[in-house]
C-alpha cells in the first residue's frame, strides 16, 4: 500500500482589525501539525489557540485581532 503525503493549506484569509477566529479546512491530527503565517512570516504558536473539530478541521483564534494581513494556515 502506498503512503500519500499531502500538504493542506487554508487561505488566504484576511485580517481586518475585528475578526479573531479563522477557520481552516485542511485536515490535521493535532494542533502541533499546524503552521500559521501572516504575510509570509511564521506566527509563534503561543500567539494563537487551535480548536479542532471532530472531522480534524477547525479554527485558530488570534487575539487581539490583527489590523491587516494575509493569513495562511
């Protein structure tokens, strides 16, 4: 059986100074598998909270809200 290695990316999502929760639809088994970038710069995992759903998708919460930027998860 072949092993498939897929990289999922959600984005771009756009910061607007108000939104703090950003959903993602890439499938992950744990929060440690996620990398968050804003305008191409990695965000420290201590600066956001990951919430996983039963289907292994979920959302990140960044607080305070980012004023602007293109977010990729």
